[in-house]
């Protein structure tokens, strides 16, 4: 069976892909998109999460790249943000073109160039003009745990195979990347400096979470293949377009309506999305399969993970589990929003309307269903592997 991922895929369309995967009794070959036209927050990493779910399923077939006969678009397709992790994760499944020809040898050279760029950070695609340029102010940084450490673990996050101990290290290594992403206009250094600090803290805490939680199964056995990463993107649109795009989403519509636009009626945001293909918050925290829990019970487990220093796994106690997610809510308090997809649930919170409150009780933490924005009833979605966490951070206007 062939499933073509449309260029116009949106967050709302993802459920259809998961349902097809759930109900298919045959092998599914995935034809990857040539571009992603949707500007939904989180669409890139939510798609990577779907690809990871497909790879782990019994239905996983081959990856198809519908390239031109002269291969002139191969490099741009392989280096597309959503495609690169999918190709690496699916390598053993097979990579073919539209005529079913094996194109691994051609793809391998491009993969190696992308990995080299990420490892060095000095030659990321967005800086190296000889490489296919990535449109817009954005950057994708991925770690692959099943590859040799020298290729799979990025130096901005790891030193001697160990996760970096200091946010200052991350601040130094990502300085050029964040400067580029924040160069959308001539904001003063006084304004940009605290924003950079917030972004570094968010990236550090969430990537540390993937290191602690996203590499092994519930028996602490290493997952193979496995991907973890960060996607950073600057987004600027007319305020009316945000309201229109999220017109049927009560929580988000209220959020965008309440923001003061620029003189051109525009809103500016940084999206930080962090993803992994582990077993997800529910299974890692509980040590049990997610299908043993209702959607409400799964959300309660996520709430437990949001409580500062909370953990049920003593092997993770030294990492102050929960500190990262609690800290994220503090950073976003009264200004941003976030959403999480993991296991069978998809939840969100508008921190501008629902302010942070320090608590040790999960009953005092509010999370809202992404689809209905109810804080009491939660949609039971098809299962997704790992987690995708998207942070929407508003930037100051002109």
C-alpha cells in the first residue's frame, strides 16, 4: 500500500494518517513530501513523530522519494526538515524512488553532508550557501542514538558522550544560530539578550528530558533506531491570519486575539519544538503500556511529569525529573503557550490566560485537550511513539 504525505498536511490531518496506520493490515510505503506548505505550529516535529510511529509499526514498508528523473531535486527533498530524520530512521526499511529503484547510495552522500553540518554547527545549511538553503529563519538539530556517537550525538548537547552540564555551553554553541533566527528585524541587544536566555533554557531543559526519558523502553533497553531533536523557527504573520488559521480552536483563538500586533498588524513568534521517538511520558513514567490507561489517566500522568522534581523512577532521581517542564511553564507564564502529543493524548495550555502556579498536586495543574480545549474530557487518539513538545514564544513588536 502506498501512502503519499501531501505537501499541504496540517496538524488536524495527522489523525487520518494515524488511523490508516492503525487499521492497515498490509505494508505501507510512505512517499515523502517535497515541501510543507502548512505553517501550523509544531507541524514539522509532529510529522517526524508520525514517521517514527510508522517506523516502529508492523506496517512499516519503504520510504519513497518522488524525485525528478535527473535527480535535480533529490538534495532539497532529502534535506527537508521533516524528511531527513525520517530517512535516517527508515534506512534499514529501504529508500527508493518513484520507479522503485534503490537510491541509498545517492541519498547517503547528502545525509553525510547534513550530519557533518549539524556536528560542526559552523556550517549549518542556513549558513553554508553551497548547501541547499533552508527557507526562512529556522534550524533543525537532531541526535540519532543508534548511530556511532561521533555521528549521532551533536556537540552542542554532548561532550564525551555525556549530556552537557551547563546551559552556558549551549549558549555559546548556539549563539550564531539564535542570532540568525532572531535577526528578523533590528531589535536592540537589550531586548534580544533576555529572549536568548529564555530560548537557551527551554532548549536545554527539553533536550535534557529527551536524554533522560527518550532513549530507552520501559525496561530501560536501548531503542534502535531512535531520534531526538530540536526544531527552532521564527514565524511572522498578519494577526488576522493567525486568528483565521486557529478559528476553530478556542484556546488558541483567545490567545492570538489578546496579543498586541505591530504597526503592520503582524505577530512575531519563535517556535521551539523538541521531539523524541522513545516510549513517551506515559509509559516511561508509569512503566506500563499506555493502552492500560484511559485518556484522562494519561493526562494525569503528564501532569505528574509537570510537577517540579517529581519522579517515580529512582534511576532518574539524580536528574531532578520534572524540573525542566515546570521551568518551561515559568518561562512562558503570562505570555506563551505549549502543547504536547504523547501516547494517546494531545494536550495544550495557553499560559497567557492560564497562569503558572507552583504546586505539588496534579489536580491543581490544568491541561486542555488540543482538539476540544476541554480541561475535563480528553480525546483518545491513535497511539504515537515518543513525544512532541511545542513551545510558542511571542516576540516583542516593532
